[in-house]
């Protein structure tokens, strides 16, 4: 689960990590009031969406007049902001953060994340702040300093010093960084975070350290013990299909391709996606309908896959181990009764009651292709998607 910048900055404040003064506003009037509350003569208006790259997309605007703050808030609020990190549809802007402007001397990068291979929290820092850190890492890995924190002893002062020297900080700044790192590490552990990122962390003109941006991702599997953080969820920023899937206890993740996949079991779902790729196609989603599923849930899952306008063909790949193939067939037939299916459908049913399932589908009058092996299924659906994509003019 992601937090908004203003929520992450609240957490930062609570952990003594310096951030600019700011007020969140949900209407142009509130944005205007924020300028009075903050005082000063200049402000920065920042669109609150669950994505970075806002600066380049017009989502971060410096203003030198309260009327301009109001106007920028009016422009952003209610709009959808598209950045390099959102899809083509962008994300809805329901709030803006009005901040005091910071005079920036240097822009640095600081990130904490779980390094699964090392089984530790890793702290990453770079003097190339304000840029796409993945690009920095790819171009010049030596520009990144990396320390791993021992979970038993915690973050050690020498580790903070090492990062401070690598960032070229002077003595008072290194001391400020120590305090900031301790706060961030505590925040990371206490809130079950999976990522805490400050890009940019700035050295101000006055020589202090300030987190100008704040990104916090939380481990969704730990939310049951983080009710206060879970309450910060903004489902308006999340994929509506993933939300609908969660409501039906389906494991669904939206992807960029055009082949809808309905599979049972996470392992088979991964293998199916690999096979689709191997045969030259691209999956539109990951979907695991689960083991002990019902016809209703299959129907919901099928509707979900079809509701994605990118989908040019659907592959149903079910291995009946715990789940019965006839139930899956019933679910598909039920779904098709509710929603029209106008894309090619390839079905592979194997295992428990597969023959019954295939018979149900054959009797339903539904237009579909069947496949025996995994490869055959992938081959057929990739060809079908290519044909359907060509006929509708989409790719
Ligand atoms: P994003 O990463 O989504 O583009 P940031 O919060 O990093 O958004 O802001 C983009 C840029 O805008 C920053 O690199 C910084 O140069 C500038 N900026 C952001 N907040 C402030 C602020 N309070 N004062 C001055 N400049 C700011
Ligand atoms: Mg940023």
C-alpha cells in the first residue's frame, strides 16, 4: 500500500525527519487559506498522487502570489495527473500540498528498502538527487552508496558516517543526517514499510537537511497490525480492477499486455504468463482464481478480465486439482450470460472433471477454441490476440 506525500511527511515529522512546512488542501479555497497559515510570499503547490515524476508533469508549481496558488489548486484538483510513473490515464488529484519554498543548494537521494537477497534493510544514497535513481544505478553503480542494517544491532553510527561522507556533507550536516537516518530506520521498522524514499533530500541554502519529497510504501501483508496506517489508504489511487478483485478474494494484478489470463494457482498463473511471453504475446493481467473457488467467483473473475479494454483475447488455463473444471466452465458460462464476450477465447481444462467441463462449454454454444497442452494454449491465444488486435486496429 502506498501513502501520499503529505501522509509520508506527517510520519517523517513524527520521527524528527525534517520536512518543509506544509498544509494539505482539498479545495482552491483551502489552498488560499494555506498561504495565510504558512505566511511568507512564495509557495509550492504539489499535486498529491501515488506516483513520482510530478515535477516534470506540471504537478509541482512554484507560486509567488496567493491568487496563483488558488488558481493552480483549481487547475489540479479534480483533474487527472499523468506522469512518467502513471499509466496513460494518469491518477486523480483530490488533494494538493501547499508548501513553504526551500532554497536548494544540493539535491541528494536517500532510500531505505528491504533487500530480500541480503535479508536486511538496505539504505541507499546518492549525490544524484532529483533524478530517476534506477537510471543513475544503471549508468554508474559507483554513484550509489549502499549499507545493510543488521536487524539485531540496528543502524550503527559508522554506517551513518559512511553515508554522510559519500554524500559530501560537512560535520554539522553529518550529525543531522545521523539523526535523520535513525528516525527513518525506526519509521521503516515500526510501520512495516517496504520502501521509504526521499528524492530529493536537499541541502538547503542555509546548510540544513530537508526531505523535499517523501515516498512510503507499506507491506500490505502487515496492515492487519497497522490499523492507523491502513486508515490512510486512498483507494481512489488504486487500480479499480484490483480493488474489485480484492473484494472477491481474487489475486489480480493489472499488466500492460493484451491477453487476459484466467488461471488457478499462483504458480500456474506465473507459468502461463511466461508461456504467453515465450510465444510472443503479452499478458494483460495476472489472475489466480484460487483453489477452492466457486462458480460465482469464477464469473466475477471472468468479468474482471473482460472489463479491461486492452484485452484482445482471453486464455483460461485451469488445472483441476482442488478446483473442479466443471465449476470453472459453469462460472464462465454464467459470466458470459451477464457480459458480452467479443474477443476470442482459448480454454485449456485439465484434471478433475475436465471432460465434464469441456462438455458444458461445448453445449453452451459459446464460441471458443480448446487446447490440450500449455504450449498449444499459449500459441492459440497469441495468434488470436494478434488477429483480434489487427481487426480492431489496436495493438
Ligand atoms: P516528483 O518527484 O513527483 O517530481 P518532488 O516532490 O520531488 O516531486 O518535486 C519535484 C521538484 O520540485 C524537486 O526536485 C524540487 O526541485 C522541487 N520542489 C519540491 N518541493 C519543493 C519545495 N517545498 N520547495 C522548493 N522546491 C521544491
Ligand atoms: Mg521526487
